C-alpha cells in the first residue's frame, strides 16, 4: 500500500538505513569492466597498478553496486522520485575480489521544496564499508513525495 | 602526456551514445530497478510521465566513451605515459534533464584545473568539466571529473 511507503516526513537527520552486504567476485569485476571501464587494472588479475596496488574493481562499479543495494534496501520501499545530482563521490580505497562490502545510507538533513508542495529533499550520504573502513561514499539530495493531507481523513477537528 | 603537458581549456568531443527503451531497461534492471526506469506503464504515472534512463546509466556511458576515446587516440599514435587512469572521485554531478528513449547524447570533456595531490607526489590531479548534450544542444548532464596523471619524472 502507498501509505506503507517511506515518505519525506519519515526522514530525519541522524537516521541510518542499512542496505545489506555483498561479497564482490572476480567475475563481477571483470563483467562490469568489460562493459564500462575496460582498463587492465580492472580486467587482469595479474595487472599492476602503482596507485591501486594491483587488480581492483572500477570505482564506477562500486557506485552501481551500491545503488542497486540502496534501491532494493530503501528506495523501492519509499516514494523516491530520483535525485537531481550528486554533490560528490569519493573513491577512497581499492576494492578487490572477495571483499565483503556493506552499504549504509545516512540521513544528513531534510528540506521541503519551496516550489513544489508535493515533495521534499532528503540529503543523504551513501557509503560502502569493508569492515570499519569506508571505501566509497557519495552525498546527494533525493526527492521524496510528501504525505497528502487528504490521506488522513480520520483526523478529527480541533 | 605528462601532467605538466596537459593543455587546459580545450573542449574535446569524446563520443555519442543512443539511449533506447531496451538499453535503459536492461541497465536499470541490473543496477537501478526503480519503477520509472524499468516499467513503461508505471513510469507513465510517475512525475516524469514516461520511462527515463537511470542517472547512473548516463554517468557510466561517459566512462565507456572516455575509455574508447583514449584507446582510439593510442591507436592513432598518441604516446601513453601511464597505462592506468585512476580517480579519487568526482564532484558537482548534475542530472539536468530526463534522458528518454530515442535520445542521442554527445559527451564532451574540457580539462579545467590542475591540483597537487599530496598523498601521491608522483602524480597531479587533473580536473575536467564534462557535459552531455542532446541533439538540440541542450546540456542534460554535467560533472567535474578528477584523474591522477603521472608527473614528468625528474632527471
């Protein structure tokens, strides 16, 4: 039911939504790299890379994987209407095959839309963690639908 | 090309990509299965009034085109001073207009700024302004990319 979906009003600064854990495989790293980022350090387990210290996942792959986990864990049980952009993305640590990656979404703040009364913006930090190490994050403002006042006809006068 | 030699301000067309209902839905089923990216009927009732591409799809096509552009440059004889391009992140990414089936976007890159990257002194950080334009010239997507480029080795 639409009422069970998370709306703008349900979000408050300080909340945290865990979005699951995924163990990245070498096959997934190579499959993503072949399609979007075909560099040796993402395709060849024997590759050398001075900065990454060898074979590692594409940073874009971490974003796409985290997005899938956030859609499954949060957005598809909400009234998400998408985001107009990202403030920043940081790829902080190389991620390798076999790493166990957890995704968490933190609510940084909320702001009702001044021009569109049916929606509001929720500022989020979406992070990927390997144990207690934050390997990647992005910050963004996602639009969520507000609860319509006529959806609560049982509220009595007064 | 070493970090010191990269010219700033030159705008380069890196390539074009046509979004179709098929590739929009296939991408989103895998990475961003929100109703307005995977279900034309549900999308018709969304604020977008129809199917739109995942913003991550628009973003990843940039990387795909950039890698193909670089490979073509090397094939045409450009010298390569480093094999791997590594980025610590990006900033100011804007999905300005919905990307719909049938749209062809042309992506451009313009090196804009050089910065030090103290944790890796053998490299410098190159920032670039990137845009994707629809066929009528409207900018529908933009962001600032950041890439670590090897500095000229000191003698």
